[in-house]
C-alpha cells in the first residue's frame, strides 16, 4: 500500500473528549474513527490489525474442532423470555426496538439463547454430539459508561463460541481444550506472559467461571495474583476463593487488569429452559451440557495498543502489525530506488506500507513511529550512492545499514 493512496491522515491531537490512551493513539494514527462514545469505525489500517487478531483466534478455534458461522444482530424477544433475560431488570444493557408491525425485537448483546434455539434444528441424537460453533460478531450493549476507548464499546466485536455435549465429563474435557486454545491465542497475540486464567464468579455447576485477565493499567478489573503459584482470582470472588480454594489473601498482590476473554459453563440449565434435548442410545430424552467461550476482539486490540506503545506512538507486535515494513523514500534517486524495492518486497509477499509522499523526512519518520510498524526501511539519495539501505526496528530503535542483499535476506526471515 502506498501512503499517497491511503485516505486516512495522521493527526497531531486526538479529539478533546477522548480520554483513553488506546483510542487517542488509534485515532491519531488513523486506525479508528470515533463515531460517538463507545462506537468506533475501523479504518483500513485498523481492519488489518483486527483481521490478524481474528485469524489467530480462528486458527486456534478451528484447531479444537469448532465450526465458524455468523448469527444475526436482530433477535427475537420470545427466545430471551424463555430464560427470563428479556427483562431490563435482569439484563440492563439491552438495545430494544420494534419492527414496523410493532413486533418487539432487540439488537444482540449476546448469542447464548439464540444459538441454543438454533441447535434445536440440528441436534436430535447423541450421534449429533459433541458440537462446537463460533463466530466473530458485533455485539450491541447499552453500556452505562464508555470511557475506555475501544476497550469498552457500545458496539464491539466479540468472538463467541458455544459447545454442546452429552455429558458433564465431555464438556469438562472440551473446556480444558478451550483453555489451552485460549492460552495459545494470547501467546500469539504477544500478551501470553501477562494474561492469567482467573477464577471469577458464575459457572452453573461449579462455584467459578474462568476469565482471561491481561495486566493493563487501563483495565477495569482488579485481580489478586500469585505469580509464583500462577493463581489469579478476580477481586469480586476473593472471599469465596479464600473459603473454597483455601488461598491466603496476604500472599497475593493486587493488579489492575482487563478482561480479555472468559469461559463459562451453563450446565444443562439453558437447554432445559429452551427445550433443546437429544435422545441417548436407549432412546431416552436427555438434556445437553453447554459451554460458552468469549474473546473481546476489539478489546484485545485496545489492550495491545495500551500496553505496546510509547511516547512516539504505537508499537505493534509482529504477529498483528498492519504492515511489517514502513518504507520511506527521500529525494529523487531515493524515490526511484524505493519504487523498485517496494515492488520487489511486495512481490515476495512482505507487507509494505510505502511512504511515497512528497513530505519532509522528519514527518515520514514521525508517522512511521506513530503507526507502530515493526520495521522502517529508508532509501535516500545519500544511501543510494553507497548502495545501502537503513533498517530501524520500532521496538528498540536499533539501527542497521545494510546492502540490498542483506536487507532482503533479513526481511525474508521475519
Ligand atoms: P465485562 O465484565 O468487561 O463487562 P462481560 O463479563 O460482560 O465483560 P462477556 O459478556 O462474557 O463479558 O463478553 C466476552 C468478552 O467480550 C469479554 O471477556 C470482553 O473481553 C469482551 N467484552 C465484553 N463487553 C465488552 C464491551 N462493552 N466492549 C468491548 N469488549 C467487551
Ligand atoms: Mg466480566
């Protein structure tokens, strides 16, 4: 992509009403556009990051035999009434609306009930199970506060997965596989070392559910953490954890975190409420065991922007960077040489954002840093004369001067 063809522009300042660092940086760098508090549009650079996050999650969910689908944003009232969750006093973040014939409907804040309803059409026998499905879907939540930038949206993208089983043991085994898959996701996103499987409230037949909490100053949660023992507990349930797990509160440190994902078992409650059953080997009608597994896709992008940034801008990890190389041309000869290099590198499958604008070198360098592209390659008139290229790494500013051959070899390895 040539910067001259990119419609977004970097901004000196973020909108005055934007208080969250993640959104300030992402808006200034042209990754997102603020429509209103809690609602952000994703621009060309932002989409590339989101798609890479989604692809990592997709690969790991596929690896545990889950099937991708896309459910609807419009939802029926009857389904949610069956479980008692249509009521605003039970769920306080509904966006409800009406069809022209006055039928009351809503915008999806979750798909738990609708997926159970949908499965009534596909599951009837023990032979149909187990099943796991997932989607990347926009969730609409009328959140009271939306001050954490893209970390808490009123409209946001979630990966939600649901699994259906004949027995508790089968659900438990899948739940463990899902935990492992989630760990691989957070590792690949570059936050594995700082993301903890955390005991949290909820869980239909156990005392706890599990959240994936990532250490983040801008997060809204607080966990009790024992790094040595690798135990984490959400402060909401710390008293229960002291009772149930016998942990000693004083041995734990309190850490600010963001909930980047969570997993949950529903037991058989939802299937009973919604009337989803299967027949077992003896022809007897049985309830299903259900698990629910979420990852905040847009929240993850916000968490990573918060954690991986400095005073100059964003610092994307290689796995989810929108482009691998920010190519800067300086001067006339530099531009001619940079044109050639751009064609060569893109031809090799390397993702290059080529700053071909007629701008001061300082402005180009500043944008390279604000955008957080992992590697900057500079081709200037002066360098062309000595047949050299400058390579600068965003994360630590390490700088090298390389021949054409050495540069291409280096970039090929990334
Ligand atoms: P929270 O406690 O942060 O309000 P939640 O417990 O309501 O989240 P779920 O409904 O289980 O979360 O959603 C699954 C995941 O979606 C969460 O772990 C989080 O990463 C993400 N998520 C939840 N609400 C939002 C939101 N308003 N904006 C962005 N991401 C969100
Ligand atoms: Mg929560």
